[in-house]
C-alpha cells in the first residue's frame, strides 16, 4: 500500500480576482522507504505541498491519503494526533531549546506522548546514537555547532519512530561542508534503516542525495523522476 497519496489536490489562497492557485490538481504517491526531494522555485507550490503533507494545512479540493486514510475527513484534533504519532519534522531553523541539553530536547515529544521517564531516556539515547552524537547528550544546544544542532533536530524527529520524516530546507542555515554532512546522514538513515524521507529544497546539490525528484512549477508537477536521470514530464511518468 502507498504510504502517501495525493489525488487531484488543489489549494487556493484568497478569493475572486485576488485568488492565487498554489496547487492545481496535483497527484503523486510515495511508498514506504522512499527518499524523495521536492523541488521548485519560489512560488512553485512545493512549500504548500509540504504543509499539506505535514497536516499543517488542508486542500481546497482533492484528497490526501495517508496509510489509506483520507485525512480530509479528520478533525483538527485528529490531524494533530496524526502529526504527533506518525510524522517527524526537521526545519531550516533547528527549533531547539538552547539552554536545554540534547537529551532533554529529544525527550520533549516523548513527554507529550506520555512515555515513561526511563523509556524516554532509552529512546532519546538511541536516537542520538543514530546521528552520531552519543558523546554530546549533556551539551546544551547553545554549546553545539550548527551542524550538531541539526543532527539533534534530526534525532528529535526520529525519536518517536515516525512513519515519515519531513525535512523543510534542512541545510538552509548551514555552510557547504555541514550541509553535505547532514545530507549524507539523511542518505544513510534512508539506506540503512529504511526511513521514509520527504525533503523540500531549492538546491540541486542537496536534492542529489535523494533517490527521486518531484519538481513543481506554477502549482503543478512539472516532472517526477528517479534522481540522476533526466526528468521526464510528469504526465509521461503517470502514463507509463
């Protein structure tokens, strides 16, 4: 079964002459274990698609299926539960509590879930080990470099064992060397642990780490192809 399915998703902001079509009948699927980069220039629709994928926004029309469930039918509280229980998020800004230790930052989403203290510690330490920061668990975020802070943020996204990790411009605040470190980490997590990753970026060298590229233009999918291959128009892919 598909993990994610967009079916003719349309999103419109504003009304009448001021209306802006951010997404125009967008359809695609993502299967478990994929590493997908969503690309496009500013205003192309990629960020709107990511917001809907992460249940931070809803379509004006069309359907978003997650694990076969049409999320359009869920209430706001139910969507919040989907985010909490199935999604992990990594942002351009690391969104860490700067005076709180790496371990404690990772425990926060587990506290919201009501996870017992001992289990929280174990899960947080395991997630830090996944990103290579076992020796930094007592360091506060302010004591870590930018690359290390983003690793902690990735570990926080993983600590709840999500079905999918959404990464929104995760290297935007990092220099070139640290950016490639973070993308190598994402690639390793995908290849070695089969973690499903959906990455939004406007940078081609960052997108190159993904295994599939979905390119947006003017609210539509311009192409959808495996990374490293010439991008075929989306309509040709759908017909194959």
